[in-house]
């Protein structure tokens, strides 16, 4: 038998036992209700008690539920307030005061006089139908017209203090440049002392047109190019990228831009690389690089020129290119491959390229009268009508003031012909020049009158000097006059009977 609990006595008296029983009944009565049954007996009806226990997990769940309700309510209130603020900001951003402030910021950032049309703004983008900027005569920028602008803006732009973001896309852009007047102002609106208020990382357009004008003429034009101006570059300076486009310079062959990268460092413009293609094909390329100082009219700007398998007609024009054709490379070690000009109204550009024939090409001469004559006199060898020089062919192409020239030509086809000299074509396509033509002594018939025209043998070749004239469409030379003046050796002269009527024209008449 288990011992009694220490808190209770081991023995109870009769009075104590009665007292405890009476107290228990009283407690039951106090907690219950005394009722009389139908048989007259009495009982205490006790109200049922609900079992109550301490349940921490339910209390925690209740606290979490109440906390979430508070959070959701706060979030809904915040969303409502945010929507109200955004709505208010959008309304303000499309108001006249905001638009006037934006026009002022555009002027401060660009230095030009802006004109903005059909501006509207939403929480993600700012849009405009068109934007036009005009600059004073002291700036190389004359005017810029942008159409269909979409700017990806940051939320801070709604405060009206600045307009910034990732990118501005423009459906069409047209930029006109000019030779600046150093005595005039460069900016129509002064630059702010703090950071410029409009800043985007990129500006790009799929249709970009550029024109460089003089007072009454167009100096250069670029049409249908893709352009991207990036301010966020590793160099820390803005860079303009161009892709494709038609490049036109008066009195020059037309080019097609393949790609270009141009950097802007203060007043200097750095042509990192301007790669152009031939007007009608993609074979070969012509690349310009160097620095231009548009605000220093007394300083000559010089760009290096690299020619890679480029067709001659792309440098000299199609008219002269029909007479001398082929693909050439610039000689990398030659410092004379350059384009120079002054940033003035009379820029007087000069281009000079020292070249040799490309490894997989040949230089061809065509349409000169002396070629046909030599072909006829050399046993009608058709090769001499359109001779090819694929082993050793070098020279210099020079362009200046509308005149394009071949200088120091040295064309050689071993065992057949060598041509040396100069040839020029003026702006009206008239030709001038002197060519020295050499033939191996081994291919000249001994009884031919041609032998009498040529100089004595020198290093295995006999030479004749020809004066070139005419036009690119109808070149001429003095081969016929020299032929008529020549006399065959007495010992080889044929009998005159029956041949008195034979003339040079009859001998060389095309069949």
C-alpha cells in the first residue's frame, strides 16, 4: 500500500471528516442547482464544464493569421497609395508645365534649340511624335530631326528634375552637319553647371541619314544607315556605330558602308574604323581610320587608308575603271596610302593609295588602240588585246580636285609585255599620260615593221613610248603615227610591187 502524500495527515478525526464532506457538498451546491425530482427526492444539477486546456500551436496560428491580415491590409493600402501616386505622376508628366520643363532640359543637354511635338508619358516609356534641334553657326551640328521617339525611362524621371533611362529608340533620324564658323557661338542654350539633365545609355535608329553641307553644295551624304550612339562605353567617351548605308561624295565613286565605329573626345572625332564596300559588289573593302578636328580649320586631318582586294573602279570610278581593272591591295609599309583634307568650305580632299595586285586577281588593260594594233602585228595574238598582269603589278592611285591618276605604273607579264608610266583622267573624263611599253625581243617577228618602231634591246626588252589622249569612252594614242614614221630595214623590206596600196589602216583594220 502506498504511503499517504506528505501534505495530508495520516489520521483524521470524525469532525474533520464531516467537515470535509460538508465542504465538498457545499462546493457542489455552489457550482450546481438544487432540483426536486418527480418522486420528491432532491439532487444537485451540475452544469457541464467545457474542457479547457492550454494549446500553444493554435495560439501561434491565430497570431500569424492576424499578422497576415495586417500585412495584406497594409499592402493593399500601399498599392492603392502607389497607384494614386503613379496616376498623379502620369497626369503631371503629361501636363504643360512638365512638357515645358522637358523642353528646357533638352536644350540644356544638347545646346540646341528644341521643338517637341506630340509628347506623352506612361509609367514605362516617354514617347514623342518628333523632335527637332537647331544649333548656331559655330557648331558642326546644324540640325537634327528625330521621328517616332520611344524612351525607356526610370521612375525618377517623373519628378521632373531629369529624364534618364536605358535607351531611346528612334524610328527615323536625319542629321545635317556643316563647316563651323569659329566666330559664332556653338550653343544656343548654356550648359548647366551640374550634370546634364537628360542621360540615356544608348540612342539607336534603324534609319539614319547624314548630310555634310557647304554654303551651296553637299560635301558628303550618308543614306539609309543603321545608327547607335552609346554613352556607356569602356573608353568613357560617346561612340557612334554605323551599319550599312550608301555613302556619296561629289566627283567620287559611290561607296556602301559596311560598318563604322566613331568616337568623340572633346572637340576631336576619332574614326576608329570606317569600312566601305564597292558600289555594286561585296568583294574586298576599303577602310579609313584616324582623327578629325572639325573645329580647327587650319589643321589638316589625315586618315590612313587600307585597301583589301578592292576593285580599282571603286577608287578611280567606272569610266577609268573600264580601261584599267582588277582587284588591288594597299602596301602596308607605304605611308602614302592616306586621305587628307581640311575642315573648311574648300576642303580639297586628296587621296593616295600605293598598291599591288591582289594575290587571286590580275590587272587588265582594255580598249587602248595600241593594244589591238600590237595584237594584229604579233600574229594576231588575242592576249595583247586585253593583256593580264597577275604576277608583278604595282602603282599609285592619286585623287585630287576632280583629277584621278595612275602614277608609277609598273605592270609586267613575264615573257609577254611590260607597261610603265602615268595616266590621268580629268573631271570631264579627258585622258592624258605617257606609257612606256616593252616587248620581249623573242616574240617580235624579224620581218615585222613593228621591230623598226621599238628601241634597241635592253635587258631582253625593246621599248616604245606612247602618248595617251582622247576620253575614257574613246581613248587614243600615237601608235599609228609612230608606225607610219617607222622604216623597215632594207634587207628585210618586201618588194613594193603589189603592195603600194597597203597602209597601216588596212593592216590593222578590225576583221
